[in-house]
């Protein structure tokens, strides 16, 4: 029987947790929040049997509190997939569409109001999870965005309908919808708080760090379930000085298997004893990157505009990988762009095909193996600008910018990037994206991954027809480390507007003939 199963019968309810805590207080100084059960941990770093604190006496002058995990509730194991927007977004949409129950006269404006408001709420972060849930905290932002959305739709309605009676009736419906949104938020926030307190909804959290801030965070999570996080242990690069304070379930390099073992959903960074570069390399691993990431600011005593747990400010770290709804949105935009571009540029593609045929004879297209998302190989399609001597030259020749075999037509197509237009078909197939890291050959991917630690991380997304590194002047013989840094910055700061900016700069580069 595993340790988690053996302890699970003794800590399935808050009442039993309190009984276990009372027993712990007799053995650990200052033990006001000791927990009952324990979770699975690596054999080399598990706490002593029975979940008790170490027998070693605490260091003089320190008030040590043993903060141990408790077993998850049955309800929380079934609700792990729930996210904040799943509750708030449907309530908002229902409230915004409520005026249709009164009258269908203004249905176009009501639907437009609902769509715009949800979009503005999402852009303003009103559907993101918060640890400290309070309608009063989000009320100013809520009212401001409702007012902005209502103003835009009402102005459009006034311009389309030259009738004060029509605009007045529509405005009344807007006011009703806005009021219902606020009322709906009050009830949804209250329900969320109750669900967390009763442990119907909670997500497993690992604290990265083992110092005083980590100890205090663990104590707060253990004592106040309304934050919706169940503390399951901590990891750090080095063991804590006071081993009885926190259960060290593993070291930082063991975070990946630990996330899977304890079914972790949230990672809390609390001043770990390792360089930030080392920490980011670990957090970029697939399982760690799938967790929500929160961090205590380094200057946490200063004013913070983020969230907080108790009196400790925390900030939500943006997603460091593209997955879930964000990836679906990017993929949808890629399909729309590629299909439209293929249709509009079909005459240009035909002219390029004829020019390639006249320049070098049969064999219009050039196929070459490249490495795509998650390291999967695919064959890229380009207009042929020259013929390689053999396959080895094709795979290992870094640049052909000054190769004498490139004819005048091929050189022009390369300088204007017209040779890359067939890659629109790669985008439709899902091999590539419109914007992303440069697709590279397997030989160079293996070489650069061994030489530059951050290079392999760029394959978290699909490679792109264009990219931030390329439009920033990093083409041809430029430092690979700089390219990898730009690619990883793009991935970790992705937005549709960033894609739009890269595309605009790409068009400018093409008109300047800034290709190779």
C-alpha cells in the first residue's frame, strides 16, 4: 500500500485534519496549522513515517511550524478540470442576452453588445483565475468595461437608426443587461468562495522554494481553503535549513515527474535558491509548462497590483507555452490567413511557377525535411532557386546566398521571399504557422540544441512562414543565440496583435527586398 493510500483514510475531511493538527501541536513548537495526511513523494525525500516532523530539535531562536499536506477531497478530484471562466463567462453571456426575453426588437444590437463585452472582459483579464475572490476588487474594472462596450454599441445604434425612441429603448435594454452582469458576478463569486471553502473545488499546488516566504505561503494555503489551492509539498534546488518546516518532496530537477505524480495544477514560486535561468529551463518543460504559474515578487514588500494570498502579494505569470484555447485561436487565424492568401495570391504563384520553370527547367518545387512543433519532422515546400549537388549538401549547407548556381530569377525570388509562398500549403496542413520560429533542418537543430541551451525550447510551437527574429534583422549569418532568444520571447508573449505586428513588418521587409 502506498503512503498516500495509507494516510488517505485519516485526512479526508477538515474535521479530521483539525484532530491531526491538535496532535501535532504537542510535538512541534508553534504548530498551529499542522496537517493530517501526506501525499506521494520521491523515496529519497519523503518526510519521516506517519507524516510527523523530524525528530531533530529545531534550531535555537526559531519558531518552527510543521506544515503538512492533507488528502484531497472526493469532490475536488472530479472538479480538477474546472477553470474560472467556465463559471463566469456563461453567467455573463446569459445576463447580456437577458433583454431578448423582454423584446426581440433590438436583437442585433443585443448580440453585438454581448460579443463585444465578452471580448473586452477577456482582454481585461476578467475571466482569469484569482486567488483572492472579491466582487469589490473587480467592480471598478467591470463597470468601466461595461460602460465602454455599451457606449460603442449605443453610438452605432444611434447612427443606424435616426429615432430617439429606438435608441432610448435599446439603451434601457443595455442598462438592464449591465446590471444583471454585476448581479451575476456577485452570485458567481460568492458560489466560488463557498465551493472553495467546502473543498468542492481545489487544485493541487507545489511551492518552488523552501525559505520563510514559502513556509508562510504553505501555512496560509493550509489554513484558508478559500484560496482554492491544496498545498502538496515544496521543491527547491537545495534542502531547506529547517527540514521540519516544510515537506521537501523533491529537488527542482525532479519537478517534471513530481507534477505528474501529485497531479499538480498550480506552481507557486516563492524565492527559490537557484538562478532564474535555471528555474526557467525547468518551468519550460512540458508538464511544468502546463501548470498555472504564480510568483511572489522579489520586492514583495512594495506595492503590488496583482493578486494576493493573505498579505503576501502574488502575480500571475503569463503562459510560457502556447496550448489550449490560445493555441486554438492561433491555429484558426493561421487557417483563415493561409486560405485567403492562397486565393488572392494565386496569380502571383502561377507567375512564380512559370518563372522557375523557365529559369531551371522541370522541377518547380523544392522539398526539404525540417523540424516542426514538438520536434516532429515534416517536408517544407518552396519554389526551387537552385539544384543541390546531393542530399548531403541539401541538409548541411548553411547558406546559398552567394552561390553562383543561383540564377537571376531565383535570386530575385529569394530576395523578395517569393520562393516561400508555397509554404502557405504547409500552413493549411498544420505543419507550420504564419508566424513562428524559423524552420530548420534536422542536422542544424541537433547541432544548435547541443550548443545553445534555449534553442530546443523554440519548438514549443509550430515553425513559421515569418517570425519575430527574422523581421528583427536576424536572418542569414546572425548569432543563433540571439535568434533563439527572440523566438522564445515570441512564444512567451504571444498575442494576435504580436502576430499582426510581425506580418506588417514582414510586408515592409519584402518591399525593401530585405531577403537573402
